C-alpha cells in the first residue's frame, strides 16, 4: 500500500515538472505570455523533490515509463491551456487530443500495474 502511494506521488511530481517546465519556457521566451517567477520556482522545487525520490528509493518496474508519460502530459496540458487563453499562438486541437490519449494510456497502465501487484 505504501509503495503505491509513493508511486502516485512520483507521477504527480512528474506531471507538475512537465507543467512547470513548459510554463518556465513560455514565461521566459514567449512575448504573448506574461512573465512570472512562479513556474521557475515550481520547476526548481519539483526537480529537487524528484531527484531526492530517485536517489533514496528504488524505482519499481514500469514506473519510469509512467513518469515519462505524466511528464509529457504536463507539457501538453500547459500548452493546451495557454493556447486556449491566447488564441494568437495557434490551435489547441492537437495538444488536447494528445493529452486525452495520454490520460487514457496512463490510466490503463496504472490499472494494469494495480492488478499485477494485487495478484
């Protein structure tokens, strides 16, 4: 039980890292999105927490792939929200569709891991 809670925390940190890296990039390099220091702070803290988790705990089989999926999901979700807020950047159709596909993929993989752990 404790291992699954730690796994969910790692996946949540990977999602936040994806959100904050795209937010940092948009805040620093996009003239349309206003500058904010909070994505940078969030990125630093999230990367530090992920580094501590990887340094102090072993990664179960299958978790690195799920963490990468959550990281990419965070990148796509931020891109979708920013493109909806600032339509001058472009359409958010492709990031939204890819985000939905990734949500289902991560959910499917987590459900399969849960069934494998319970057996």
